[in-house]
C-alpha cells in the first residue's frame, strides 16, 4: 500500500511538473518506464523552439544579426568579444574574494551593470530559449569558479533549451577553468533523449553515479562517443568577452589551477507553454524592445 501511495503521489507531481523546465526528471515508475515522459517533453521543446527562432529571424532586418543568431542556433555556443568593459575589474575581483563581507554591495553592483546590458541580453537569450523574456526574469551574479563541485563532468542542465552566459572579469586561459562545450550537442535530440531516459531511471532506482537531476554523460557506458560526434569548444577569453551557451547541450567546467571570475547571467527557466505564447506574441515583443529596428 505504501508503494502504491508514493507512486500515485509521484504521478501527480510528474503531471503537474510536465511543462515546467525547472522540473528536470520524472519521479514515478509510470513516467520513467512505461510512458516516454522525457521524450515527449524534449520533442515539444524542440518543435516550439524551432518555430520561435524561425519567426524571430524573419522579423529581423539586419543580415549581420541574422547570421550571428543562426550561428548560435547551429553551434549552441558563441563568444562575443569585447561585449562589456569593466572599468574596475580588479576591484570587483577583490570584492568577490571576500564575498561574505561584500555580498550586498556585489548584488547592487551586478544589478546596476544589468541595466546597461539588459536589452541586448534579453535579445540573445530569448532567441536561444525560444521564449519572450522580461527584465525580471534575467538573473545576474558575480561568481568565482575555483572549486571542484561535480560540474567538471560533462552534463546537460535541462531537457529544455536554456541559455546561460558569462562576461569575464579576467583573462581565461587553459589553466583558468575555461567553459567547455560540445558544439551542436544541444541539437543532438536522439542522444539527449537516451541520456535523459537513462538518468531518470537510474535516479529512480538509486543506481545513478552522480545523484544529480542534471544528466551527466558518464552515466552512459559509451560516453566517449559524444566526443567523437561533437567538436569541443574551449572558452578561452579576455576580460569583457561574453560566452553564451545553450545548456541543454553538454558542457563542463574546464581544468586548471587559477580562478575564473565572471558576471554570471541566466534567465529563470519558464514553462513550455510560455514558448507557445511567445510565438504568438513575438511581434509585440519586438515592438516593445525595439528589436525590429536593429
């Protein structure tokens, strides 16, 4: 009876969370082993994102922007050089190194910087996600990547197309934990679905290696073949460069002994239904943000 009760409880949770991108894996036996829960979600996301991006590109008037966005859509990752100039990067780094003491001030500083770049950030991230973002949905934080926390293993953040970005405060070389990405892996739907289903079942049975909702490719016995299929992007960068990535693709934090400092940018992952609404209201979204004049 106890098993039946929990199964019914998990089924209801899975039904409620079906359209939520933040709900990463099903919890019930029914949706892990019988009904292809993740396969359906990935394909809904694929169709809606493709329709959104197609309409988005049609609304643009500048060929340069179209080519730029098509490259992001194709590769899933892109570096924009000299995106934003930090006037006092060394001082910010000192504040980050004493984050507990300066937490409030760093938050305020990040929010002020957000105002300078928000319109362009919304432009790129809405396109990558396939959803009309607002300013309130974009989160920014100063971060320092110098610890070992499991993100060294290649993984996909979510079944759904989801953008993330870093604007760097220091130069990123091969020893500064560069952002790594398997180019075009965000569009490798067949392998992503296989991994999503495998990781969901392993989580359900308690046999997963990482105990994490984000799918790690090493859960798959033949994980090395991902590196045969996809070219590795290594995020070497200079101060002020911006790296954008669709974190549905496989990515990791690179090796190194030196810290990586950045303004971390990530939207709140919304509801898949918001993507449908976004397609229907994209014209108004462009007018509101003046994007059609780019």
